[in-house]
């Protein structure tokens, strides 16, 4: 009889343990697998996320299947509203219920998802004296002169990981110079958090006239519903070469590209 009671007690403990483990781990995994998102970045990228995977949508037929679906539309981080989208093969258009179209002129993002995506507003700020120690460190680490001239240099202060403290993101680039001729073309994008440097984008190449690209932050938003923002970093190439879009996530103490249109 005692042996039977001991068996029942052990069985109950195992059941309770299994239930606790489910709520701690499996439940979140199942929730994440059910999340699905379609993301339109300007006129350059369409990405889909489902079952924890990102897909780069390039097939015209697949793009056509999105036409006239309703998306949440943002311009420069501000929510414009819910609009029907339509693509003519090269450009996206946004329509109200009465079919009147709007024509955003800034950085546009549209998403369709089975959960609400939090999009953060941010602004670019000028680099000041307090930033020089980080900039000089990064230049020296990449064997670049601390007296290098830039064609683009700015910072963004934003609490991207929702820990209550702002992180600082920097963009440094000398791509497409017009009044100086550098030996090397470089673009560096990095974050400073707790005095540590974390790179997102690092490109250094010989100056071959109009090579390279000029990076800028497109959007900070939580696309996987885990409380930590993904970052859409775009990089404008020369003339008709187009724009590179890259989606970054902070994984294992570094920023990793989840998907790109290249």
C-alpha cells in the first residue's frame, strides 16, 4: 500500500513539473510559432515572418497576392492609419476606404500581423564632444584615421531593449565624397551600451569611385513580440544601384542579420 502511495505521489510530482515547464517554456514557443507578419519596407523590401522564419518576398505573383490587403502604415515612425496596399510592380500605393490614395514622402513602413507591433519613434542627432571617445576608438579599431572626414555622421538615442535606459547608436560614413578624395570608403554602424561597442554594419573598401553605401536607421520595432526591438537598417547605394535593407536582432551578445533584400 505504501509503495502504491509513493508511486502516486511521484506521478503527481512529474505531472506538476511537466505543467510548470510547459508554462515556462513550451507555451511561449507555441505562441511564437503562431505569430505571422508581413512587412513592407518602402518600395525596396517585402518580408514575411511565420513559424520563426523570415522569407524574402521577391516573386511578383506572391507580391500581387498582397494587393488590396489592409496594412498598418507608418511614415517616419508616425502611425498614418490602416490602409489597403497595392503594388504596380515597382512602387507601393496606399488607399483609404473610399479608394483615395495617399502618397507618403518620408520613410514608409507597412505591416500586417496577428498581433500589435510596437513601432518606436526616433530622431537623428548631431554628434558632440561626449561622443568623440567612442568614435575615435571605433576608427582606431578598424585601422582608420581619427581625423577621417565624413559625408554622414549622426547618432540615435533610443531604449531599444526596453530596459528603461537609452542606448546610443552611431552612423559614420565617408561614402560618395564630393569635396575630398579618401583612399578608403567606409561605413560603420555601432551601438554603445554600458561603455561597450556592438557593431551592426562594418564595411571598409578601397575607393573605386562611387562604391560603398551610406547607412541610415529605417525603423526600430518589435517584430517577434519578445519585448526587444528588431532594427531595420538601410544603406543607400550610388544612383540606380538601389537600397540595401537589413533586419537586425540582438542575439548571443551581438547584432545578427535576420533577413536582407540582397
